[in-house]
C-alpha cells in the first residue's frame, strides 16, 4: 500500500476547507473542519518525517563508522589474533603478517 505524502494531506485539506467555506459554510461545516483535520494530519506527517530523517541519518553514520572499523581489522594466519591494518607482526605470536 502506497504512503500518502504529507503535502497531499495539506493541499486536499486546504481545498476542502476553502471550498466548503466559499460554497455554503452553514451546510458544509463538517467538511470545513474535516479539511482542517487533513491539514493537521499533513503537518504531523511532516514533523515525523523530519524527526525520522534525522534519526536515520544518525544511524547511517553509526553504521558507516562501524563498517569502517570492521574493515580495518585483519587476523593472524598463525594464531588467529585480531590485528589492525598497520601491524606488520602479530603482537601475540610474533608471526610476520
């Protein structure tokens, strides 16, 4: 199921509210307020998408840092000890890497 973008809620809500007010406010008062509900939902969706965007960027940076950390690790072929990329000899068994 497709998600409806926040701007669609705002545009439809404004259109319904303005049209119901201009046509006949007394008979279409329900639609007038329903339009405002749509605008409110659209604004909430905008706020939540901004919040989600900030958190997902933070998670993405953390994931990249973790991946970068893991890619800088190698292992000794003799004893299996963890080594950094700058190591030329294993600190555990002394084998040349």
